[in-house]
C-alpha cells in the first residue's frame, strides 16, 4: 500500500509555545489512520497545517509523492483534502442542501439546478441511515444531524483524504454504527481517512494504524491489531491512567442522604413528559439516553432556560419558581452546557474574563469592572483545578479542549453552587483531562458534598462514575439503576425502551 501523505520534520511555533517539534510519519492510501494524543499534544495543529489553516515554521508535506504547499483551506480542498471539525463549520442560516453544495452549486441554463441538488443531497444523507430534510435550515437541526451534514458536505467534494475530528462526539450508538459502516465503504473505495477520537474503544474498532503525539513530539505509529488501548493510553499520557478512567475510587452514595432537589411530574411539550426524580446531597446522579431522549432539554428546563408546561421543582422541600438562569444561579444552581463553544464560552475573550463574567455584581463598582477582583476569581480556580494556561489573559480559543472545559467548571464552582448540572462534561477531551475531571467530580461530591447531575452519552463513564443512573427514552424515564446494579447491559436495555420501573417503585418515588 502506497503512502498518500508524508510529514517530514513538521515544526510549528506559537508565541511562547512549540506546538509541533520535528514531526515525521506517513499515512497510507486507503487506510483509516488515527492521530492520538492529549489535548495540547499537537493533533489539531498538525491537522490545521494539513488543511491549510496554519503554515509550518519548518518541514514539508508530500502528497501523492510530491511536495506541496497548502497555503489556505481552498488549496487543501483543491488537492482533495477535506476536514470535518469537532466544532462544526456550517452556515446555520442556510439550508442543508445549500451547505452541502456551498460554492459548488450545480447549474443548468438559467440558474441553479435545485431539483438535482436536493435529489443527490437527499440520497447522500440517506446513505447515513437518517432522514434529514434537505430544505431544513441547519440551525433547526440537532447537533448529531448537523455533524452528519458536515460529513456529507466533505464527502461530496470528491475527497481523497478525509480528516474527521471527534466525528462521533454527538452521535448515538446507532448513528455511530452507521458512520463506521460508511467509513469502511469509503476506505474500500480508496479514500484515506484520518480519524481523531478520544474514545479508544472506537479507535480500535475502526482504525488500521495509530500515530501518537505527546507534547508536540511524534512517539511512533502502531498497528491497531498489534497493540492495546492500555498501551496507547500509557503512551499518550506518559503514565498509567487506564484504571482512573474506567473505575471510580469513590463509594456509592447512600439513599439515606438528605434530598436536596426533587422533581415532580415535570413536562415540557414535545421534549419530555411526567419526569420525577430526587437528587441527594453528595450524590453523582447520571442521566443516560439515546439522541432525542430529552435529557438536555430537561436540564435546560431545570436551569430555567425554558419554562415547563407542568410539574414542580422543590429545593430542600420547598417549591421553586425559577424564571431565568440568573434566578437559578441565585438559588444555588450551576449549569455546564453540552456545546461549550456555542453556549459556554466567549472564545475571543481571555481566561479571566470568561471566569468572571458570571460575577457581574461582585466585580463591578458603579459601572466599572474591578480588574483586581476579576483576576482573583480567575487565579483561584485556575490554581484549584490545575488549568494549564500561559497567563490569565490568554484567549480561550488558544486553550486545549480539556482546559476550556475546566475553565467552565471553575466558573460554575466560583458561584459556590449546591447543585451542579453537567451536560456531556467530558465531550471531546482526552483521556488525561477526563481523569482530571473525574477526580474533580469525586472531590466535589465526597468532600464538599455537592449534589451533581451528569448527562453523558459515554456508557463506560456513566457506569464507572455515577452513584445512580436514570435512563430516558422518548422523553420519559424508562428506569434507573443504582450502585452495583449499574451495568452496561441494564443501562442499554433501558435506553432502548426497556421498562425498569415497577409500579410499586414508581409509587414509592411519588411519596
């Protein structure tokens, strides 16, 4: 099998940081090749050099045996190199078909051939096993469907090399399976796929070879069939972390603990109906379900981003009437959203401003922002959560995904909440950052007795880290599991609609 890409001595410097240091390895035509490493290891920088966003400071790239200069993203596309980023780059106010054909519209005499474009785009989307209306505006689609549109757009560009950055981070189990089937088909057709994922079980399911980066240096390339996840984790992190990300050291919370939050018959039209549960002090309560189960919408409603149509929420046994997220924060709630870049961060602001933005009353005197207080808030949680930044004035967009997430966690903790709601807290971050976040969660619930709700699509994470798991199916609670009864088999059974709540247990929960 011939090499389609050769990296030779690729070096990239940013102010005060060497992101890539003399990186050299090859990628074969028609293979699925994973580039693995922690956030900040240099994966994204290398892919941005390949896709024309950054020029290297040194080194060269050979494409199909010839040295190439990839001056900009358009040059990469002209070579046949397409990228699907984790943070999607779609025009949300345009339709699905307009995004897929943007800049390459099919034409007939007199204008654009909309009929053919809708027909071919529909057929391409159907190959992914999902029905996405080609006339729908992208902003109306859930994240999983937007990701599929982005992949379809890349494939439609006659791609030779397809770069996929965390392509399954928003996909359900079934959608992931369909994507992998399509990747196998594209591979058989001769397409080369560069796969970036922090989910090692997926890496070993779909990948032919794995190249590992750490601290901007290339460590080696390994045949997936001849290595193990444990060996790759050790290389990525430089130490043994596998046990930390697969099993919690903390014990399970006892049901006898004080009930902090109680939800009774909560409903929001079209999203969820008659949801009831209790959250105890010092408990990590997981919510699991397939795409569209209503988990995110439930959490947004609890945080008063939306009004419920029925039901009530009680804090310490007293009904709450929250009218806004600001009202929720004042009552001891904190919320970490699923989409950190669109909903959780101001990427063009610096760390201190992102950390302190929630404290408008604490950091202002009359109408002036008090920089000293802003810096004090940021410094406290940067130190406490071991957030890796060069300075508190470093812009958020220049931080790794794991450190961005820790800034959001720090900002939430700085309000001293009693109830912390986290929607996909480890989405798109590396194994080392995951282990650090798990440690933070254990400390919060065990030492500070925080009541924590964690929504997660990662089954292993839910099973290993949660004291109790509530599973949703089509907007309703299909059942729950606690302690040693939390198993992959039981949680998946409930996620696909299996009823795990008996009539007696349902009546007990209503008392």
